[in-house]
C-alpha cells in the first residue's frame, strides 16, 4: 500500500492568519469609532442638559403660574429675578427664580418676607443667567452653562392686566 502524504503549502497557513488579522483590525476599528461616537454624544448630551433643562424648567414654571399679575420681574437683594405670585385664601406667596453663586435657584417665600438670595434652593449650575421683558409682555431668558454654551428661550405672558 501506498500512503498518501499531503504537501503543505505556505498559503495553507498564511490565508487563515491573514483573515484573522483583517478581522481583528476591523473589530478594533469599529470599537474605536463606536467609543468616539459615544464620547461625543455624551458630551453633547451634557451640554444640552444644563442650559436646556434650566430653560425648560423656567418656561414650565411660567406656564404653571400664567395668571393675571402672576408673573413679573424684580430684584432680590440686587439680583435680577423672575417672580411668580401665588395667592391663597389666607396669604400670598412669591417664588423667585434667579441665578446666585453659580447656581440657578428657586426661593419660595410668603409675601413680605425678606431673605438672602443664598437661601434659595439650588436647581442647576449656571455661569450666567439673564432675563428681560419687552413691552409686549414677552420674557426672554439667556442661560450660559458652566461649559460656556448659551441657550435662550422666549415666553409670552398670556394672561395679564398690564
């Protein structure tokens, strides 16, 4: 009997090794691209969260309190603030929305009570916050977050006696 002996060629070894390396390099490239996309998405999300959430919070508070003479601008110890007036049967309460010490804050007090702006509850970190009201009762907010991104929102007061 004759025995069969196969000759081994170099291609029999090189082809599987080459396919393995191509697969490995492709997989690593996909992983690196996915990590880069994830990083940019989380960075964008974080930037949008701070300024966008602050403005969404403010506009929702205004919508909730949009009644006759319920919204006006004032100062709280020299700090510009949006003031929301809520009246109950026995008393009136004011909610101040303002920026103080790098934070957007909310302060809820009985009318006539004087407190320091530092007494307000911290909502979100902000670098700058400004609000202006035009003659046609439109309030414009500008909010700069801690990374320097600025966002703006506009709210038209619907019910007012002014």
